[in-house]
């Protein structure tokens, strides 16, 4: 969904983007589901694995992995936006500071780890924390959109407003991750529910109710309160409406998987390499690192058939990449990663020796700490 959605959205010419066209409308609707499902599934999987470990906060492997992963994703989000030719002349484009999916996913994982830490320390049920966080993030979205963030530096302001080019912001998108975490908690408590017809049915009914009646529920909330925030949320009711679609899609996935006793290895392999797929497709499609990508060559210039064929070829190329990923990684390790690591280690040794000549030998503690850092 992500690959074809990004490709078609980047390449399809403006004259073919007709909302009255049934095919385009269906495609546009399905494309809008990609991000909520991605955020939702992240919360579901992470919370399930976090609680499955079962050990206290300091011993839980998922806590440590989650913290490292969260900061890694934020860093990777910035790394993917570097344009290295511009760096050679000392220039950084404003797009480098734009917040995207990876930044939000990183923050969402850190927030889930924080919720687990609060649960461990204060003994508040984690499902209560996730519920409060999910609704809080959704309900403050109108205020966040109206607020003036011009006083903040661009690096920080982009986390709160899309006015400066950010594609996604933690509010409201992290809210979907919290709702996914709730389902992950339920599946942790009763994992057998995932293999029944009842669980998908309940999730589907909840999705239909949110899709059809979220507007009415928010209207009732306005009648009980006088807050303008809820009225603004009502007039832009896409968050709960989309959440309903996510529940329906998840219920379909859960129900369909029950009929497959064996899932092809390639499918599970693709699922485990989503970060690789995202990173590679981002560089190739948007040309961030070298300043040259498919978007620079064919941006919004293709007709529907050309976009369709291009999307099929684009997706097929990534399926083939994952199929041969071990060979690709072995080649990279031999020709790129290992030589770069050896060169960096050589530089570190040179720096260490230079430092030793500079540091007074009467300061053994400083010298020892430097040795530990470099070796």
C-alpha cells in the first residue's frame, strides 16, 4: 500500500486527479488508510511484545530495545532527508527539518515505553494509560492546529505544526499508535481471541460504529460540554472516522489469517523488512541523498496507465530486493560496510595517538577514559 501509494501520488499528473472518478476515489480512500494502519499496527505489535516479556522495567529487553529503536528512528528520519551534495557547499535545505513518519513512530515507541514505566512505578493499569493518552492526543489536535508555534525554532516547531512542511506530526498521529497498543494489550491478555471469529467480529462492529456514528457521538459530547475544542473536532471529524476504517481493516486481516495454516516465507520476510523498504524507497523515489530521484525526473507527469505500470514495477522491484536481501547485505558488507568500518577504526587510532601526545601524561584518569572511548 505504501509503495504504490507514494509512487502514484508522486507521478500521476494533476489533470487525472478527479474526485468524481470512481477508480481515483477508491485509490485515494485506500491511500488514506496506509498511515493510520501503519501507526496502529506499530502500537499493537510493540505493546504485545513488551508485555509478553513480562519482566520488570529494568530487566525487560523490549524496554531497552524500544528506547534504542525510538531514538534510532528519529535519527534515521533526519538522515534520510540529508542531501549530501548540498552539504559539500555547507548548505542544509529546510526539508531536512521536516517531520515525517519515522519521527512520529520513534516518538510513539518512546511514549509507549514511558507508559510502561509509569505503569510499573505507579501500578496504574497500562490499558488505562493508553486509553487516556489516545483520547487526549486526538482531542487536543484542534488546539494544536490553532496554536501559534512561530516562537519555536523550526526544528521543534515542525513537531507541532504542518505549516512549515511537516507531513506528519505526533499530534494526532501518535494517537493511532496508542489505540493499537490497546488492542495489543487485549491480545496479550487473551491471545487465543485472535484465532476466534468473535474477536474480528467485535473489532469490525466497533469500526462500523465509529465510521457511522462518531459524528453523532461527538455531537452528544458537545451537548454535554461547552468546549469549542470538541466542536472543532466535530467539524473536522477524520480522526475517529479513520480509526473506524482501521478497525475494519484489522478485523479483516485477523479473520483472513485464520484460513491460512501456512504463510509464505516471502510474505513474513517482507513484513519484517518494512523499515528497509521504507528507507530505500524514500531515497530512490524522492532523491534525498543525491538530489536525483524518480520524483525529480517524472514528477506528476504520467497518465493513469503509466502510473499503474510504474507502480507495479516499483513494488515488484522491492519484492525482488527483499527476496535477495541476504545477497545484497553480504555484498554491502564486503564492499562498503566493512571497508568503511576499518577506515573509521584507522582514523580513531590516529586521533587517539594524537590525543595522547597532547594530554599531559600526569593525568592517567583522562587518558584511561579516552582509551575506553576509542577502543
